[in-house]
């Protein structure tokens, strides 16, 4: 179920409502311990998705930093050459 009213109705029947990162609302019907385990797995899957998103963000940042480092190294090399020419 994706709406709050359906989640509340399921909760009133004895269900378990799990909030997964990304505002995805998942409702699992109550029963033996198996449904609680299913809810825990869904929560873990949400964490894995959040970790994956963070990893992608970190990789993107690292790529941007690597690009900036290369630019600074080129600027440094140009300045070194200028200083050599100026010293002559």
C-alpha cells in the first residue's frame, strides 16, 4: 500500500507499518514471527539503498576532487616554468 489511509487501516487490523528510506510506505500483515522478519529485511534493504546512494555521491565527489587536483597540478607546472624563464 502506498497511501497513509491504507497503512492506518492495516495497522488497525494488527499489521506492522515499516518506513523505508525514500518515503516508501510498506505494510506487512501481522502473523507469526515471519512477518516481523520480513519487515526487518525490508528495512535493511532500504538501508542498503541509502548506502548505495551515499556511495555514488562519494564517488562523484572523489571524481570532482581528482579533476580539481589535476587542474591545480597543471597550474603549478605552468608557474614553475614561468619562474624558470623569469629567473634567466
